[in-house]
């Protein structure tokens, strides 16, 4: 099953959907600095906060970096990436921890069940695909 089929699973949270994850004031700061959000992981949270003159905290910069990194995984949009990052997960956690643990963490932080069993199954399928992609990369690296 490809990730296109995953986000079509009935009853699942739209894992592929993008939503804005920065405030209007943060958007203005990054625009003034000529920094696309996708470039944030190129720096440390401390460097980013310093570049903003301290207007964006180190903690928030760390969260923004984690959102940008998580959103690079195929099949995941910025909406779920933001929820995962706000629950203190990073891209390695998202790839390695069981889907039910990750999504239960989101539900507990929110205080209500946003991610249901269908979402857990869809997320598990994405994790299997990422692991398959990782194996393909390892194989192609060995062949060189």
C-alpha cells in the first residue's frame, strides 16, 4: 500500500494534510530574515533564536526545527508534524517509536482522542514504508 492509499483510509486523521504552524509574527520575522521554513533545520535552535534577536525563543526554534524535520517524512503533513513536535517528539522518535505510543502521546497532551485506531494503522503503514525506503538507501549506498 502506497502512502497515497494510506491517507485515504476511512476514519483516519488526515496525516498528509498541511496547516500553518507558525504565528503571523513568526512568519514576518522569517520573511524579514529571508528564511524559508524548510531551511530552519540547517541551524541550531540557539543560532535561530539569536538570528531573530531573541524574538523567538530557543525552545520555540527547537520545536520549529522538529516540525520541519518531521514534515519531510513522506506521507506526513505539517499538521501532524506540529502535533508530534508539540508532544516533544523528534524525527527519530517518529520513525522508531511504535505508532500507538506516539499518537497516544498526542491524545494525552490534547486531553481528547484526536488520533484513533484507524490513524494508528495508517501511521504504522507509513512507518513500514519509511523503513523500506531506508533499506533501499542502505542498499544503494553499499552498491557504490
